[in-house]
């Protein structure tokens, strides 16, 4: 059962891996995501301008998804000695 939980957490982390990398990697991918969403808004494929709540949304994303996920991964021991 533990192996299944670890794999589930790793799959979740792979989707948001840029958030757990160095700052310049995070910024690069985050900027690409923002530009993609902004273009979608300009083209009418999104209802709201993403720039209105971007930073607040990022903080919430970290507080309620990324940090809890990183804690779960640490508890599973996937980071090895680097998590000490």
C-alpha cells in the first residue's frame, strides 16, 4: 500500500515539478503558464483576466497544494538525505 501512495504522490508532483525546482526554473515555467492563460483570455477562451488574481492564486496554490504535497513526499522518504 505504501508503494501505491508514493507513486500517487510522485505523479502529482510530476505535474507541478517546476514549483519544486530552482527559482529561475519556477519563474520560466510560471511565466509560460501565465502567458498561455493570458492569451486564452484575450482570445475569449477564458472568462477572467488571469492577471487580476495571479499572485494571490499562486500563494494559495503553494499554501494548499504544493507545500502539503512536498510534506507528504518528505514523509514517504522520496527525497532521501536531501530532505534533512
